[in-house]
């Protein structure tokens, strides 16, 4: 069978190694076994969950700070248990929302040029939202309406938060566990 070319859709696909100046090295990511989102990025800031002995902590750095990071990056001790999701506000590049295994949701504000410059604890949160009795697995900002946040828990419930009032204004109870929820433009 000499001269036969193996047919593959990847036959003409080639890759190149990324440039060293776009890498982030020395990051100790969270070892949480849950299938959550442990990293969030917008055009200015990068937030990622870090391992701190079983608690929920994250770091925030400017996107431009690529390369070898300090092993002792400043971190926010955000929650008492693991952080399961974090998302940047699409209307405010400096605002981050986090949710946790204990059901709590917190909002944070950061300098878009510097990121996080010193260690902080959970008392620095802008808002501490509490409704869910069980693990809050997902949060999602509304894509076209400002100050509206959706949270998903294993109760199984979806809460729609009006952040101007700081309360869950709509609660949807599902018959089974919700694995993923998304806003629809329709």
C-alpha cells in the first residue's frame, strides 16, 4: 500500500507553541473536586481560585502581568468553603461575583490597573447575598440588563437577584438537580 495517504480531517492541521510572554506560571489552582468554573477573565483582569488548605480563596491579577508569577500572590479569603464559580460583571470590568459550597454569593470590586495588591478577607466584599441553603454551583450575570444576577443551587433552585435591592426577586424550583443554566435572548 505504498503511496496511500491516510484520510483524516486533522491531516493538514499544525500547531505552534504559545509565546512565553502570554503564559502564567507558578499558579497553584484549587484542588476542589467539583466540576466548576475556577477561572474568569475579562479584557483587563484575570481571577482564579487558589489552593489555601481547603478554603475558598482567589487571586486577581492584571491580564498584562503574564509570565512567572510570585508564589505568594495576594489572595482574597472569600469564603469558608470552596468557591465553585466566579464571573466578571459584563457592565463593570472591576466587579467580580463568587459563589460557594455553603450557598453564599459575594460581590467584589478591584482596581482594573493593579488587580489585587494585598491579602484580604471576606469582610471586604461589597455585598454578601444569602438565600440558598445548599451548594451554590453556578452564577451568571444577565447579558443585557445591569445589576441582575442568576444563581443555581443544588436545592434545586434558580434565584434571580436584583442587586439594586440586594434580594432574590424570582425563585424557580426545579424537579431535579440543575447542571447548567444560561440566559436566553428570546
